[in-house]
């Protein structure tokens, strides 16, 4: 039998040899990289993008097997990360990386999923308080962890005084019964609790009043950063995609996992928190509008650190660059997920 130009007779033996050669070249399937990431509190909507990336297979598509470990009372993620008990952790504020630098811990922040820190002060509706400056001299309920951080910033920026401090025990009842009360809180939490109890509070977001801290940062051990930068990049990229999906897509997959990890969480609470993150641009605003979710800039880190040094929180020679790496963000990754 004759064949046309370029054609050859089919030989089963040669065909099988070619297939085997291809398999030999491709090698065994590459195992997924395992990474344990600890959040800063019990599972909630404020962790939604991470849970979305897990629930929808985004992490898996990036070659990662991610274990999300919820935080909670008595769980010190900074200490666990510094000790190497976990691979990565969520940093709640810009103080976390600076604390790590000051302590000499081998930990680096590589992304900031919240452009705005969600910390607020809230009041009952009242005519004598229309801005943060109006709170000067008035009693304010502040949690102990904030006395040496946020409170010192408020004192410097707005002239608050220590005599104004009233202890906030994370029980909202005193606020509810006192129409003159002012209380610290989280944009996505305390206002909803107050509203359900019959008080619609007036909310003052510190980030909209000059507080420069990033929040919801991805912090990793320096060893992982140096040994497997591609794994760090994969985790950052997948988390960014997860946040775009959670905010602008269907949040149901993440919310189901959140409720699995935290059975006390309900649909109304997660819906409220997600809506506030969108309304106030907690995730997608500022530099993130052009650089993409997760953005961090040297200028902002420099300004935040300089202000905290002026308040005496850190020594003058502390270098924020020892605890921050900008190589993994500011690339516009995932922006196609924005409507």
C-alpha cells in the first residue's frame, strides 16, 4: 500500500514507545505544597477571602494544600509564627510586623488584604459628637490591648487624655444602656450587635480619620520566604483571588466553611460584615484600586512607622523594611475579578 506525501504506515510498537517516552519526560505528578495559615480570631466574614480561596479550590489550583487555622482567645498567632509552629498568620494591624522587627523575630509581611483598619469608635446618635475631635474630654470605653497603640495615636492626633479611658471588657451592654457612652469596636461587628439590640450607632472609622495602619496582612516566616518564594507568591495570589471572589462573587462557599469552623456564626452577621467591607472600601480602595487587592507601598509604611516612632512606640532606628517585603503584591493580580 502506498501513502501520500508525509504519511507513514501505522506501527503499534513505535506508537507505544512514543507514549511511554512522553510519560517519562513529564515525570510524576507534583505534590501540592502544604501551608498552615492562622487567622487572627474565630472564623468570621473578616476572613472571608481566605475561606473562599479554600472552598472554591483556588488554593488547590495554585498547587497549594492550605490548612486554615482559626485564632481565638488565648491564641497568640505572633508567638506561634515566630516559634515556627505555623507557616503564616494574619496580622491584624501595622503594629504586628513592627513588633516582630523589634523582637528580632524571623517574620515578614508580604501582603495587606485590608487597605483600611476596621477599628472604630461609635456613639449613640447625639448632637454634641459629629467628629472624632468632638470626643475630646468625654469618657471612652477602650480595650486594654489598644491603650498603648490606638489610644496613643488618638491622644497625639486629637488631644485625648488618659482620664477619658473607661475599660472595655468586650461586653456591649454598658454602651447600650448609656446614651452618653463612646466605645471602641470593629466596623463589621459591634455596630451590628448594637443595632440588633435597638441602638443604631454613629460610626467613626479611624482609617477615614488619618489612621494609616494596614490590616489583615499575610505574614510568613522568613525561612519559607527565602526557601520557597514561589509558594509564598502562590499563596498571596490565590488569597487575592479569593478576596475578589468573596466580595464580588457568590460568598456562599466561604460562608459555609466559616460556619463549619464557627457554628455560632449566622448568615445575618456574615452578610452585614461583608456589606460593610464593601461600603467602606476596607479591602478594595486606596492603592488597591490601581495596584490590586493586597497592595502595600513603601511610602505608607514609612509614614505609619514614622508616626508611631514619634509617639514613642518604637525606637528611632527601627527599620520597617526588615519586616515587610513588597515583591509579592502591587502587580494588579486578580483585578479581572472586580465588576
